[in-house]
C-alpha cells in the first residue's frame, strides 16, 4: 500500500498507464518496460548508483525463482506422503536434497521455458497464470474460513483460536476479507479487457493443467483403493459406511 501511495504521489497513474501502453505499442522511448524501479533509477544522476539500484532489485528475481521450486517440491512431498504419488518421489539423498522431486519440477520446466523463450505464441498461454494462482489462494482462503467449524479440534489447539473479531474467529474474518479482495480481482481480470489476462487460449491451457492434476489424483485414488488404501483418510474425509 505504501508503494501504491508513492506511485500516485511521484509519477501518477495516468503517466504510468501511458508508459505501459507505449511499451506494448512499441513506442516507448526507453525501450524497456516501465518498471517503477527502472523509473526511479532514471532519476539518479550517477551511473554507479543506477547500476547498484538495478542490481539490488534484480536479487528479488533470483530469490523468487528459488521459492517457486521450493513450494512445488513441498507439494510433491505431500502428495507422496499421502500416496497420491509413488513413495519414492519423497526420497532424499544423504545430504537431504529431494533429488527426484526437484527433477519432477525441473525437467518439465525446461521445456516450458524453451517454449516461452523461442515460441511466438506460447507466451500468451501464460497470461492467466496469475489468475489461476489467485483461484488457488481463493480455495485456501475458503478452507481457512470454515476451519473453526470443519476441524474445530485442530483450530482450538492453535494460538489464533483465542482471537475474535465481533465474535467471529479471527482466521474467518481475515480470510473473509481476502475472499472479497480476490473475488474483486478475479472479476476485473475476467471482465475487463484492459488487464490483458482474460485470454481464452490461456484459460484453456491453464484449465488443462488443472484437469491433468485432477486426473492424476483420481487415478491414484482408484489405484490405491485396489491396493486396499483409502486416500480419503489422508484428506480428513469421513469414509462411507
């Protein structure tokens, strides 16, 4: 929020949107996307300070790239522990490195990265990546909102259980506000063409990935059931009598 206020005070939204439009139209004089950090660097009179600022800002990218694979391997681990994926996927080497889980993330990403870098059309398939990530967070927010009633024993054992807002559990109040915010974002992304991520081809591509994940889960559930395992117990479901 502080950054947004600084944007509005320093260069204003009209200038920022005009700069973005100029970039996508190919008429921007700087030749690069008007990232706020680059705009700030342009006001520095010293090339050395400009280089330091851009170099420091670039560190954010390298840190972010690492967390992408970290979070993905955690999902792979959880799926292996719940027997959705083969148990061997969660194995680590003697140094504690999850080699197999990393390879499951790294090898497909190489092909995706090559398509993104060298294909003229594939980049548009990723336009809705932020949108579908928001959908995932929306599901997590809904789960958090109903946790005090769905899994009361677990919730009451957590430190946050002692906090309420007008008699409503704090986690429900916080997630409720987040659900409203995400709902607004999803509506704007899908309904307003100005944001450029309501791309039909990208929605189909991202939807296909979700469908593939669902197929893997259903297949694993059926396969484990034939082996005498009930995966519903891993997800807190009440098995049918």
